[in-house]
C-alpha cells in the first residue's frame, strides 16, 4: 500500500525547510566579505523566518480532513521520512568550495528549485481531500525566492 500524506505533513516539512534555509543564508552571510552581500543574505534569512511563520499559520488553518491521515503509521515513519528528505536534499549543509557571493546565490537558487521539485512531487502523494491544493501556496512562496535570487545574480 503506498504512503498517503496530507497537507499537514507537508506543512511540517515546509517549516523545517524554511528553518534550514534561514540557517543556510545566515551561514552564507558569515562567508562573504562585502557588507551589501551580507545584508542581502541576512534579509533572505529573515524572509525564510517569515515563510516559516506563514507556513505554520497556514498549517493551523487546515481543516480537520486535511490533517487526518488514513494510513496506519503508529511510529510516524512517514513524517520521519519527509524530515530526512528535507534535511538531506533541500538546503543541506553541502561542502561548498567556492564561497563567492555568486556561488552562494547559485547554490541558493538550486536549493529553492529543489524545494519546489520536492513540493511538486509531494503534491502528487496528497489527495485532494487531504489538502492537495494547499501545497500550491507553498510553491508560490518558494518561486518568489527564485525570482529574487535570479535577479540578484544577474546584477
């Protein structure tokens, strides 16, 4: 029987990904020398903090049927699996040899793309009655970061 996830599961992971993103941007800010780049990266970290709050609030607004799981999972293995994915695939602490601002932005864009790909894949595993449409809200938030990062990269 395939695993079935609900919107609540995805929002839990979204919060974790935002926490990882904020940590990534704060660490990156420590690696760059130019003050304007530090400031930009710290602003991105604050945006991730804001997204964490937004996603937590969206999670609180879910209807009972979007939280309910029909899968038997007494050990919460589904959510542990999702958390492991979030920690190892999106904003994971990879060794980054080039610590230039451009390289950091490129890594950030890739992480944001990875998060969107993750959410698109998860959306397919969440049925409509369990809140599939709510995942689009997360994807839209992540897409806004790609636009911002890409604009900064082309400056």
